[in-house]
C-alpha cells in the first residue's frame, strides 16, 4: 500500500473509472461524537472497491498499519493514502479533491471541511502531545524547553497554520518563551527530518513521531503544565465514490483493534 501524493488532476483521473455511489446525509455532530457515529453494518467479504484516505502526516505509520489490517479483513478492497499537513488536505477537500475519508490532526481543520458540507459528522479518535526532538548526540546540549530560546540554538517548527505548529505556539505561550525558528516546515514529518539530517539542533514534534523515528532522534519531555495537545477527528466524506467502504474504514479506526494500533504508536485516548 503506497502513499498517495499525486497531483489533484491525476487523482481525479484515477477516479473516473469508478462508479458513482449515492451518499446519504446525516445530522452534523461535533468532533467528540461517539465511536458508533458512522457504524457500518457490512459484513467481512461483502465490501469491494477502493477508497482514498486523506490523513495527517503524523498518522502515516499507524494508518499504514490500519490500512493493511482493513484490507486483510476485507479481501477485494484497496486503501490508498494521501498523507500531508491537515490544513493542506482540508483545503484540497473543500476545493473538490476526490477523497473518501479525512483524518485530521486538529478539530479546526475538520470544522472547515464540515462547514463546507464536505462531511456531515466527525468523531475524535485520539489525542497527541508535543515533545522536543534532538539528534542522539544532542550537540546543542538541549535539556529543557527553555534551552530552545537560547542564542545560537537552531530550532525547527511546523508552520503556524499546521496543527503541529499551532500546538507549538500554545506551548511557548504557556511557558512564556520567545523562540525564533531557523525554519518553518510544511508538516511534522519534514520538521522531524531537519533534525534527523543534522540540519537543526531541535524541533517540536509529536510524541508519536519521536517514537516512530526508532532512535534516529531523542525525545525530551515537555512539562505537563506547559505542554499542549491536539485532538484528531475522522470523517467519511460526503462526496465519497464508495460511501459504504469509507464508513467501514472509519469504523475500523474506531474499533478496539484500531485503538490498539494507535495506542502502540503513542497516541492517547480522546
């Protein structure tokens, strides 16, 4: 299962061969709805076809695993992913990009999609917190959050409109710190890459990204009293070409088996 980073024109062309399925509407609910909000009654083996899932970059590893699980449970289905910054994905969806499911790293970006009538409801399924990521050798001797404000320390952050960047802004405000980043990156994966490539002394990324790096970076905890978290909502999209399959995938993410994968990746319960 490959990640999908195709241009919108190519994505649209890929969907032309698929039949158009009717999509019913349901009352809008907030992102804290119950896990049964999109419950599908389809039995294993009754589903066929392909769906395209737009998901936050920080979900890359966990959702890749969930996609494989889903395909094993439902032979004849294919789940393709487009992983990127939640803000960019929300913009693509509201501008008509073909997609079936959206999993965002913030309720703000999901609210934009719901407000545009691109989704009827969303359910929060996990939370995530920030952590300081430094190279294993830690050449700048970073030991605490305040060290990121020291002169000469090269700090990389996500762009402020991206959920990981907006969360970093909250953390620094909570701590009363002013930090001048040397770079603002498009998503959390590119932010972390600056550290793993030795181009930065430190970055603020999610706990899950430090864990997924498998020793390529070292994580330094941020005190709970100043740290901030972000909630992740998921929704089947109104324009899905395969709404039954899209709802079934959302159900899989919300299931006990899905929760186990997400917990193992470092995500917290909503």
